[in-house]
């Protein structure tokens, strides 16, 4: 059996079990130690029995035990960087890469060339803070999380990727008292408690990183209630949020900062997923 034939066989098996098939690709890369290009170039080579056995031993946990493939592999690619992930942290989503891109764009528009201090509230794996430090050397980040276990993973990623994010344990803005930031960034838990969630996500990823109260806005209210105390006179607050929460986030922003500028940004699928609040003297 060739690698391609094996690949197609496993895709068909996923379909028969109503499972997403993309994990076949990810797990093949992991087992064969190939890059994406190498996998395609070697599609016609034999899939050796020892590799088939090794693949099935792990992949069956995804198929039948409902374990996320990223946890089985032990890492996840985010913005071109390989982040350690396991059950202690939420798996970074593709949409969050778009949040990072937008933050970089706002930096270029309003702070280009300047050293800025930023915070990432509810950092999880550290993906946002670490990636922004990698991409823009003028960023210095402080990142918080209420989960000590999550911060253990974030610190491993910080070390692995050679960044200097400062991690603080605590609830939301509490660890940031006395500090003043140019950027406040958060991708907090925003799934309403009553919303149905894919069991692959709900049964594996930390619920503390998923659910945001009855309407999904609990943590945005907490941030707007206290963010005045931790921002400079000119600052940007950036969020990822639920796809239908633009108006409610803007209302919270205007209540906290009546003269602020609010920028909404859709994701690549056209969904309302990001809001940026400009506080202070910004020229549009």
C-alpha cells in the first residue's frame, strides 16, 4: 500500500465515522516526520507496516476516544510557529492568527518604530503574546492566566521560541495592577453557557477557557470595568469575540470610553470576530 492509498483509506474511515479528515494529514506528517512538501513528493512510496501500526495506535484515539489530534501530536502550528499544546490549554484557532495580524497592522499604523508595552489577558498557551513578540521586536508582553497549569505550558513555549514574555498568575486584570499598557489584548472565553459545543472540544479542552457566562460577554464586562486603570492615555484594546457580538462589544466600549474609536474586523469567512478600541488621541 502506498502512502497515498493509506491516506485516502484513512480519510474514508473518518468520513464513515462522521469525523473531520484533516487530522489524517496532520498525523501522517507527525508519524512520517515529513514536511508537507515531502509528504506529497513521497505519496507513491510504500507505507511501511511499522508506520501503519504506529499511526493506528495513536490515530484510533482520535477516531474512537474523541481525543484532539493536536494533543496526540503534542504541538500545534500557529502563525508559522510550533506551540506545545496539551489538555492544560486551549488549542489556538486559525481565527486567532487573524487577531494577531490585525494587531500588527494597528501597531504599524499608530505606533510604528516605537517600543510598546502590551498585555495578553487569559493567555493560555501564550500563542498571542509570544507570536507578537516574535513578529514585532518592539513589543514587550505581560501575559496573565488564572490557570497555573496553562502558564506552565505558556512558559515552555516562551522558552522554546526564545521570547521574553512575563507571565503572571491571577484572575483577569488582577495581576496587572500598577502597570500601564499601550496595548491590551484578549481572546477570553466567549461561548455562551447554553450553546451546544462539539464534544471533541467540550470533552477535552479546558472549559475554563471556553465558556463566557450566560451570554458569552462575562469577561468583556470585567475587562471594560477595570481596563481604565491599566492603560496609558493613548492605548489600543483588542478582542476576539463571538461572531454576532459586535454591537454589544461596541456598547461596552462606548460606556467605558465615550470618545473612543471602535473598529470592527471580520474574519476571512466574513464573520464578525474582532473589535479594536482606540482610546486617546488617535488620528484616523
